[in-house]
């Protein structure tokens, strides 16, 4: 049960957005730029950016965000839900690029605290081909998802467990993006 009177029947972050639309717009716009718009994050694909969001959300134990963004990632990755699960469980041993592994290490450090990102994290990402924009946006995705996760869970939003609903949401977000 939500901690405040949120609109009923609207899951997760969407209920907070419906409650306060004036704060929803900039939050949606940020997610849209970071996760959906092509060409704004160097060579990272939308699927890779969604994996970063999913990974951080799983580390924050935010069921709604890790499930919804995992569904978006899977949609971008030709329906590969198993890859999403592997990244959440053990990204270092998952079949993703060395560059994405290095960026996920940065994202995990940000999730613990911004000062946990070390020069070694950055050097490793650069060694695998990450540029300034990819490093910047990885840090920003991780930081933003710490905020989004805490927003969803801090209000105790309704988080249904229907996998089909998340797949449908994932397809819609992967196709249309976040700005409405």
C-alpha cells in the first residue's frame, strides 16, 4: 500500500508521475535522452543503456524498475530475457562486451556512492574503448536510477508481478521512448 494517496491502478513510477505531473516531465525527459535517443551516448545502444539501468535497479532491489527496464532491454536485445538475468546476476561472466562490463563496474560503484568510482574504473573503461560521453552517461544513468528507484520504493508504489505486463510495457518503451 502506497505511503501517500497515489492514483490507483497505476504501477510503479507512473503513479508518482500521475500524482505530480510537473515533476514527471523533467524526469521522463531525462530518461528519454539517456535511454532512448540514438546517438546521444556514443556507441552505446539503447539495449546496453537499458542494461545499465536494469543492473543499477537490481542492485537497489527496486522490483518495478529492474523488471520494467529489464523488459525494455530484452526487447532491444531481440527478446533475450536470459541475457538480462545473467547481467543482473553476474555481469562479469555474461556474454557482453568488455567495454560494457567496465561500464557496469562504474555503474555499480556509482550505486554504492559517487566517490566509489576510481581512476582504475575509468582507465579500465577507456582501455576497452569507452569515451568521455559513454563514461559520463553511464555515471548519469546510474545516478538517475538511484533516484528513480528510491522514488518508486520510497513511496511504496504498487508493483504488480505480472511478467506479461512488463513485457508489454518494455515493448512500448523500447518503441516509443519515455517522453510523453
